[in-house]
C-alpha cells in the first residue's frame, strides 16, 4: 500500500505540474493507442477527461476539475495493470480502466451512465456488423502490415517481423522464442515512435538497442551493423579533413569488423586500453606481406607454352611475371616481396641468350608501369642477393638442355645482374618511391666472410642517392637463425606496450615480466583469430592467387605455420629501460643485460605459446606511426614522456658510436630477419665511401639485422644533386625539377612530393 501510494502521488504530482495533465504518462505505454478499426493514434488524456465529464453531465455533474483528477487515476490504473507489457494499449482497455476508477472512487451514477453509453455503442456496432476484436501483436496480427522497409540496396519490402526473428537466430544463435520477443519489442518501439520511413539499418539499430535492454550484450555484438556516420563518410569522400579521417571508408569498416567480430573481446579491450596494439586492422582479411620466387613453372603451369610452340622464353618470363604480380597484389596486404630477383633475371636471361644490361633494363621498365597505383596498393619489393641461392644454382645447371656451367660463371652472372640493378636504382634515386617500389639487398655476414667490395660500393651509392634501399645481413646467432625467418611471410603484428608495463609495475622486474607475458597470451589469441580467418577465406577461394605450385593439387595452404611469422612488436624498449633501470641500454651494460634477459624470457614464452596455438611467434620492429601515437598517449597518462630518437633504433638514445651499435645488434639477435633495421638519418650530401664503411662495420662487427636510412632530403632530377634545404631551384645546376623525399619508420614509410 505504501508503494502504491508513492506511485500514485508521483503520477498525480507530474500530472498537476504546471497546472496541466501530462501528455505522455509514466512510460512508453502512454505514447500511442490502438482504435477499434485498428489504426494507431496518439494517447491523449484529454479525451478520457472529456468522456468522464460527459457521463457526469448526463447525471447532473458540473465539476470538470474532478474529471481531470479522475483521468489521472485512470492513467495510474493503466500503469499498474499494463506497465510490464510491451503490447499497445487499445481503446477497450482504456474504457475498462475508466469504469474501474469511477466505481472505486464512489462515482456510481457517473459509472452507470458511462457503462450504459458504452453498451449502447457496442450494440449499434453489432447491428451494423462492425464487430471489434483487439489486435494482439504477440499472436502474429501485426499493426505494420501496410508499412514498407527500404533495404540497403534500395529495394522496398513489405514489413515482416519474422525477418528480424530469422536474422537473430541466424546471426546470434538466439533461441526462437527469445528472438520472437525481441522482434515484438522492436515492432512496438516503431509503433510508439511514429517512425514514418523504415529502413533496414534503422531496424537493426532498434533491434540492437532492445538486445542491450534485455541484457543480451554478446548477441548484440554479433548482430551489430558495421558502418560510419553519414557525416564521416561525407568528409572522407569529399576529402575535407584528411588529417581527421586518414583512412578510407572501406578501411574503417574493416577495422570495426576486426575489433567487433574477428578478435576476441579481451583482445579488443586490451587494444582499447593501449596495453597492446593490433597493427593493420584494415588488413585483417589479408596477410601483411607475401614472399615468393620468380619461378612460374611451378606457380602457374597453365601459363607455359606447349613444347611444340615457338616462343621466346625471355618474353614469356616477363609476361608471366607481370601477370602473376597483378594477381598477387589483389590478395596481399602491404608488401609483395620477390626473392632472389637478380638470380631469376640472370637465369632466364642466360637461358634466352639476353645480355645482362638489356635484361635489367626491360625488367626495370616493367616496374614503372605500376606507378600511380595509389596509396592503398601494396608495395612491390625486389630482394636482391649477394650469393646465389642453391635452388637457382640448380636452375642454371638445368638450363640449355643440362649444359653444365662452371660455378664461377654462374656466380658472375648473378653478380653482374645485381650490380646492374643497383646502378639503375641509383640512377632514379628517390623516384622509385613514386612507383611504390622498394629494394632490399641481402649480404652474407658469416664469420670470415667479406662482402663483395663492388656490391657494397654500389649499395652505398644508391643509399647516398636516397633510393629506397635496405640492406639485410644474413647471419646466425645463439638466439635465432636469420635464414629460417628471412623467407617467411609476415601475417600480422601485435605490439606490446613495454613502457606501460614498466609504469604499471613500479620498478618490480618480476611483475614487469609477468605483465608482458599476460599480454603475450592475448597477442597470441589475436594472431590465432586472424589465422583462422585467413584459412577460412583460403578454403572458400577468396585468397586463390596465393595458391602456388604443387600445393594447388594437394590442397595445401600457402601460409603454413613453418613458413609464416606472427609478429610480436617490442615497442618502447628504450623508454622502458629508462623508466625501469634509469639508464639507456645503448650506453649502459647493466641496463642492456637486464633488458636482454627480459627479451630472452619472453622469447622462451613465445616458443611455448606458439607451439600451443600452432603459430610461429617472432619479435619484429614496430615503425608504425599509429602505434607510436597511441602508445605515446598512454605514456603521458602514466606521467612519462615519449622520446624522439634522432636515430631510429631499439636501444640507442642519441647518434650511436661503435659501442652503441654493438649493443644494438645484441637486441637485433632476438628479432626475425628482415623485420628490424638500424636506421640512420642522412642530411644533405653524404660521402658514399662513409656509408660503405658503415655497412662493412655493421656486417663484420655487430649482429644488427639490417641497415637503412631515414630523414628528409631534396633531390634534383636534372643533375642528381642532393641537399637538405628546400629551395626554388637547384643550387648545383639551377634547374627547377626538384623533389622532396621523406623516409621514416626504419625505412618502411616513404613519401615523395614534387616541389
């Protein structure tokens, strides 16, 4: 009774507020009402007042204020009886409540007059044949039968509540009865809200809102619709705010799909908290990079001519290369790496009797045809090798009907093509970035091995000319074997926030390691989720271009665990060391030893977790500007200041000397080959001899995985001069054909603009 009294007082108080009767009542129940002919109209308390007042007038009553008070009691009675129902009120239920209130409040004569009038009206409808049967929505007799729904494709379909039921059962595995209750609640919301234009996206939004209200959060995530606000789409399409909206509409939708559907909820939450960062979410449906040889006899045998056809094998090689490259670029995310390019060119040129200079010239011309593919297109990487791969040595020996060649002649052909390719790379300098092309040169760095002097000199000249070149050092160490990871594909990278771990653990070394190990498990779950998605896409033919060679016959997967890398990014090792140990590992031996011990422990855990999940976890560098921005914000929140390194490295705080580079190389030993570089800023004209000496030192005296350059420079296309300051004309020749090259992120991000 006390509760009823409070509810009654609350309703009466809201009704009298401002001297007027409330128009909506205490809940959605009083927003709309169904008339006898089935039409839906607004719930109007004034009509109840008018009906009571007319009944009172028929027996001599004259107090309209009392009729208004009785209307409030009618609303109270309806609320107490029907407030838990999602059905629409009908006129009969309202009239039943009026009779009940009049009798309970002692207005018997008015109640008798109202009942008499109501019965007379019912008799007349019966005589005329206009019988009324209340529409019960839960029994399938909906009130939106005449409504139509516009789909996302522009079609117009008749309203059918059962479509919501089928979608919920199909997409979220809800029980049929529960899905039916949700669909009924959605229909009532549409009726109550007086929505005039129904669309499929709107209905899905309303359904998701009801799922939340009913505590079905996991089902709501499965049923969620991916997309962008209209405003954001307009900004992207009209390029009005490139800084605020750096990604395309498709990329943003794929990012949402990855976070909401592909990745486990715990991983998405950790990503949002910046404990870890899942890179390239827009590429969740593709491997980040793909590496393969120019061996088209096994890649696409249907391209090869029949034995009796007369066709130039060199022209066939170029045609197959271009065709295969186009196919692979459609299925690769960020990088397509052609391995042993100079070996392949030398082999096919020798087989066809083509001079090395002509062979390189024609293959380089093919690269320029890809210029202008767009920023979203994957980069094409030529990987050139100092030493001839045994596989291609065998191809050489099998050329010309098994006419054997001396080893020195085979090595000479491989070296000649490499030097000619580097000469062409130097000739065009930074302009290669405009074509989306990069180059990597692999140098053997075993004990006692001296890199080819001419190759190192050519490399240094191309780097001094600001060509997009990286140097990889092939070596073995006690921690890892670069040969095993050099040719493995990078599927995805998940970075761990090392400085955040240090801040959270407040200097406790064991707690720091445990914090990182916990996030390492989440990173492995993220990799497993992407692996499963790629396998499903491959099974359904979506990644068909990646099916190569004899694997097409046995149904093998091109991204096998032993041939793929799932990267673990170690972001902020320097900031972590400064926070945790108070010293820079590139300058302090104790800080270096402690940091390497942590990496070794995580490496062991990565092997254990990788075996459990069936994936190959490897440390990789994280030159991504997005992760630096996101993790940097988390450091500021923790009271730390992110450092801006003058040299992009793992451990070096300032421009490093020889000792610092030796320490840097010890950290590189833990990283996959080709996935971590020491990057040095080059300003203005740089002596190629100094770069050559740098390369020799890094190869012979350190364990650094690779070397590249970063920074900005201005390049004159007319005379080839390189200088640091932006000027209207070239200071060397006075020409105006100037380009600015900006390279950052360990040489992974290249920008070139014409001044």
